[in-house]
C-alpha cells in the first residue's frame, strides 16, 4: 500500500468521519438522483473540488488527494463517490487543464460550490470507442462556432448546465463546452441503466458556441485531451475500488454476525479464504490506481497511458469479482431486491463499460507494450 503523508491521513479521516456521520442513513436510497444534500455538505466542508486551483474555489491539492476523498466517501455512499469522480476527474478537470480563462471562471466555481455539474458527451449512435467515427462537427461562423450533431449515453444531463462535447473541427478532433439551454439543443430521450442511473441522447442543430468555450482544438490539443482522459480512467478505477470496499465491509460484518452450525460463518475456512482473496484483490487494485495517480504529478499532471489502462482494466474486473463474492457470502439475503449488495452488483457491472471497455484497455496496454516493450522494474 502507498504510504500517506500526515496531511493525507487527516484528510481521509475527516472525510470518512463526515461520510459515516452524515451519509450512512440515506446511502442506497437516491434511486438514480444526484445526492445533492451530500454534495452541498462536502462543498461546505471544503472537500469538493480539492484538486482545483484556489482561485476558482478549490483546495489547490492534487488529483491523488481527490482520489483519496472519493474512496473515503464511496465506502459509505457509492452514489456520492460517483458524483465526486465525475466532477473532480472528468469534464471539469479537462476545462481546468485546457480551457480558456473565461471558461474556467464561468463553469468551475459553481461546480466546486456544489451548485452545478458538467456532463461529458463522447459517444454517438454510430461512434463509441472509435472516436474517429464521430459525426458531430464544428464550423466557423465569424467570432463564434456552430456545432451540429448528436450524443448518447451521456450521464448527469438532467442536472447539469453544460456538457463538454467531443467533436470534429475542420482540422481534426477537439472538444467544446455547450450549454444545455442554448438554442438548438434538443433532448431526444432519457434511458435508465441497470444501476437506475439516467443517461441521455441529445441533438445539436446549428448551436452557436462562443470561441472561448473551445477546450481543445488541433492535433496537439486533442492529444492532450486524450492524455487527460486517463484521469477519467483513474477516476473510474477509484470508484470501482470504493464500490468493492463498500461490499467487502458489508461482507465481513455479515460473516462475523451470521451464525451457522453454532459458529460465525466467518470462522469457516471457505469464508476465510474468500475474505482473504477479496481484500488482496482490492489492495492490488488500489495500489495500481494510487501509483498511477502519484506518478502523474511527476509527469506534469498527465497520467501514463499504460498505468491508467492497467489500473482501469484490473479495477473493473476486480470489482465485479468482489461484489459477486460478497453476495455469495450473504447468500439469499444479498440476492434480494433493495439490498445494498444487490445495488452494488448492478453498479459494479457498469465499470467494465464506462470510461473505456475492458477490451479497449487491453488494446491500449498492448499498443504500449508493442511500441516500448515491457515497463522498467525500477
């Protein structure tokens, strides 16, 4: 395990105490809605946007610190952890890293204050992992830009004021911020996934966007955008780790309380071995995630492609195994609709799809290996 500094230990302890005290009673009751009450409390306590610059209301800390807070919250309320992951490591993070000063000043403070969220639109009906097949386009119109196209499987649309849209510029791929209340933005459909979370399909027809809303443009800019996407991968890994920790906490507690044949089931070797395997699996995943996040700051805040893809792949497969075995330990109790583990099981499955499928991560890993060989042992 990674050794934390004294400040990081205090941060984790404070966030865990807050989550256990304030989030426990309503955990697993949000039914797909953002946990705004929890988000506002985190913002009030200074735990939201801790990895953003202080000038926008953030804490001026690192992405690794943000990852620690997501883990601390997620073991109590995974829905709140998912919100933190999306708003600290995905679209707002890209805006802070690559956006204009005007865009940062407009969009970041409300997110950090817990008053708003920013969605990200990548997938299209005919383009998902193949971003080169995107048909959404941007064209010049005087000082402004005009965007046309559609996006689907977009999360948090109903509760976000804007979306970071990946699009085709005349010179290549890029990204631009689009306000949902802009003329020409039309919501086509809302879908509900297995975890009861809503995703949206929307269309943009001749939507005028100011030039200051361009986040990345041109080949080098989009390369930076792709590198920044590694933070989304590490955020997804962190969420998977927190879901697994939540499930493991519940499995350990249940195994120690549930008695069969005159002894707690935790004393049976079959259950002991399960618990040993699960915690080993979880700690291996956390180590991959933490190492990638720490080393990213040694590379100018850009995670390494190989590190991020390995962490994302391992955590996505790990969380499904851990939650499945936690259900097994609970037996029929954990298999009932409405049980926290039943929800965690559905939530965990999405980690193998979101932020890049298992197969895409394997492609990324293999591409780096073929180009650079095996990583150094140092």
